[in-house]
C-alpha cells in the first residue's frame, strides 16, 4: 500500500522523498531498478537504505515512520531480484545493451566492473560491486554477458545483496537509536553517506589515471 503522501510530487533522486511517498514498497522498486535495469544507475541506493533505517527508529525524525520488519524484506527482495534480472538480461542481450547507451557514466562503470572481475575473480567482485554506485548496476548484466556461471553468480549476488542491504539499513537504524535529536543532522548525514559511497569510484579513477601516466 502506498503512503498517503504518494500523491505529492516525488523526487526520485531524493531518498526522503521516495520513502515519504512509497514507504517500504518504494525501497523494493528502487533497488530492483538500480541493480537490475541499466536505466536505474542514477537512483540513490545507499542513501535510500540508510535513510530507511533511520526512519525505522520511533520518534527519531519528523519524517514518515517505517517498520524494520517491512524495510528489511523489501530491501533484500528488491536487491536480489534486481541483480538476478540484470544477469539474465545480460545473458540474453550481451554487450549490445551497453553499446546502445550513450551515457558516459555507464561505460565507465562497465570498465570498472570488468577490472573488478579481472582483479578479484567472480565471487569477491560481485560482493564488492554492491557497495559501488553505477558499478552495481552494470556488473550484473556484464556477468551475464561474460558467461559467469549462473550458480556462481546467484550464490555471490545473494551474499553480497544481504550484506549490503541489511548492513546499511541496520547502520542507519543503529545511528538513529543512539544519537538523540538526529533529525537536525539528517541532511548532513545523508550527504556523508553519498560522499562515502562515491569514494570507491574516485579512488578507482585516480588509480586508473595514475596507471595511465606511468604507462606513458
């Protein structure tokens, strides 16, 4: 069931707006789109999970009240089904799907995903990708396109999906439970989560440029 405020304008890039409008259902839909469909690479997965955890603490914020018993299953289902869908799409459509996109971010994400697979192997790369925006969107179809065994992908994407969703939600819940009047710090905290989530991307770009300079 949609939240009563769902009729209001919704900003899909704002975690608080999405949660206010759609509640736990919105979490499942957003994570499915972000991890399973290439068009969802811009959606706020990390900040959505963290904010949802905060909103599960009674009275912690002035935002909508969510239930941990609903948020956790919704997050897990959305993330796991999304990744599996992305894998199947990649297995059927292959690299042609990425080739059709003109989004530079997607192509850069695909390059980083391939680097992860080459450097860490299937299992570790699939788990690590969950914590890197854009990479977690493109790695799933890329695994399908590269022929990663279905059982191997399913095993590691489930493990990575559980660690990512449950871990980030509980981190938000734990912070909301221990810091009084956290509502006044909500925006800075969400901003910090976003910054932390893009640090791996910045490090990879810096590393790639540094290696490129050495190669010259």
